[in-house]
C-alpha cells in the first residue's frame, strides 16, 4: 500500500467512524425516548443494541493495519459510511482492490 493511500485511508476511516457513531447515537436516542414503552423494556432494548453495535464497530474499525485496509474499507462502504468523493484521492490500484466482487 502506498503511503499516500494509507494517509488517505486513515482520514476516510475517521470520517466513517464519526458517521457510524452518529448513527448509533441517534438509534440509541430513539430507543431511550420510545413512547408507550416501560423503562425496563427500553433499558433492555438499549442494552441489546449497544452490544450489537459494539460488535459491528469492532468488525468495521478494529485491526487498523495496512494489510487490512482494503477489507475494512470494503466493509465501511458496504455500510454506506464512505462517500464516493472520499475515495477520489486514492490510487487506482487501491481503488481497484476495494471494488465489490
């Protein structure tokens, strides 16, 4: 992986992580403020969501290494966390490695 791609990937990753967290927090907020639901049911729902989201966060963003960058970026794109504009600065070689099969 070229150094320029690695630097660009790290910026893309940070933006995607911020989007992921914003989406998760919005979902948590909706769960907390769900009308006509008991406090206990909202708590249990929130607890399950946090654990599910934490596993997804790990799958998408843990193991940040050059060897995993293509795979992680494909995962992020699959979750609509990366825009086409963000990919523009990447080399053709790296962009080719993240195309869907």
